[in-house]
C-alpha cells in the first residue's frame, strides 16, 4: 500500500482521535495507530495488522509514512556510527550514534547544512540548503531506534545546523522526543553558538532539557575570528541571555569550548573564560578535543589537560570531551556529508 498526503508523523494523539472519529471509528483505533507508529515502529501502514483494511486504506490515502533513506553508514573503530540520510523532503544530513558504556547518544541535525560558517567547522563550509521540518529532525532518532534497532538514551542537537535558527521545528522535535519517543527531556541537550532571542525563548519553557553554548573564546575579537556571527552579536548580549536563562530556570548551562592549538589555549584565554562565568551565569565548561578538518587551518591543542587544570585552579568546573568517531569524520565539527 503506497501512502500519500501529509506526513503522519506530525499528528498528535488528539489529531488521530479526531481523524478516527471523522471516519466513524471508535477512539481506541487512534491508540492502536499511535502504538504502531511510536512504540512498535512500523515501516508500512499494511503492517498495522489489528486495524480493519478499510481504515488502513483511508490512512494510506490521506497520510504519508515516509522515512529518511539511509544513503551511507560509517562505523568507527570506537563503535561510533555515522548515518547519511536523504531526508523525506529532500536534502542530505548526517546523524551520529555514540555508544559509551550504558549511555547511547544520538547527535542530530537541525538544518540541511548551516549558514553560520564557523571557521573550524566542516558543516559551515557547506552553506545552508534548507531548514529541516520538526518531524524530519525527530525521524533521525526514530530511524536510529526503530529502523536500525539501536538503543537510544540521550539526544544532542549538535549535528548539522544552528538549532535556534530553526526554533519552531526544534521545539516540535523536542516535544516529539518526549511525548512520542518517550525520552526524558533531562536527557536532551540543545546546543547553540549564541542566538540571544532563541536563548530567551528557551528560558520561558518548562521542560527540563539542557542548554549548551558554544563559546570557544571569551575574548570577543578571537571569538569573531572563529565565529563570523559573533561580529553581529556582542558576547555581552549572549551573556545577558544566558544569565536570564539560568535565573529563570534555576539551572546551569554548559559552555562548549573547542581547544585549538595556539588560538584559544593560553592563560589569557583561561582568565577571560573565568571572567565570563560570573552571576547570573552559572556554567560548567566542556573542553572539546578538536578533530582537524582537511583544508581548514586549525589543529587540536595539546594543552587540554593543562588548560582544564588552569580553569579548575580558577574555580571553574571543567571537563574534557574526548573525540569520538574522528576516524569516520563523525566528531565535533567534522560533519560534511562525506561518503
Ligand atoms: S559549528 Fe554549528 S553553527 Fe557553526 S558552522 Fe558548524 S554547524 Fe553551523
């Protein structure tokens, strides 16, 4: 049975109930469809075997059950897996699955490409092709879980794109992750290079998700050199938005900091970082090992542990995120749709 029409993934349970009612069917049919979609993970409407044939025909004639199509998969020696998908509405994005003891994190993309052109990032070199729809963001996790059968415990919005420049779709995906895929928002992290308006909107939300801010340098001129967007948004404005976020939600944020050799790894950089983390901003620092990107002039710093120590001596909480999947270009800043 070939399905056409609007993507079925966008429907809430209430929408499905209304639809089954309009077909003169009992309400429990909506629950059945919901379970097939979100718990059992069917790949065709025909598999919904406890639905009457007439209802399956109606479903297929009104809604589309489309999936991201797997174009390529790479497996790292550390077991990280990277998937390149052709998305239901066109364009290719990457999703990374990272196993680490009993934690299984899926790193998802929120845009096809990215407009921000951060100087150290492979995705930034692609430019922006289009915004992903909310259901397309959500389907990346769905596909890893249900189509590939991999465990998923955590989700990070750290793949291709700037999530807060696709705010509505990201919130739709966030809601779907908790309500449809039953993932606790506490295990979901949204990462941004610093869009104050978006951070302030997130500050108003009630779900207990995590926020990460890609700082990379607390010295404005250096940050502008790494992130062109920073020339248009003063660091102080972002700091103010983060402070509001921490106060309103009574939470900490994570400052992501890719440590680059000879660029942002000096004592002066540590001092600037120390000054950035002051009330109302409450933050821990996550130092990230950089994976070199061919054609880009940066190298990962060898001073990771030393820099961490210097932050801790200044009273900051600092952890190191070791690179995963670097051999398959699945690490931080490496997503560029290579096959
Ligand atoms: S680091 Fe993030 S925001 Fe910057 S270019 Fe890469 S994907 Fe875009």
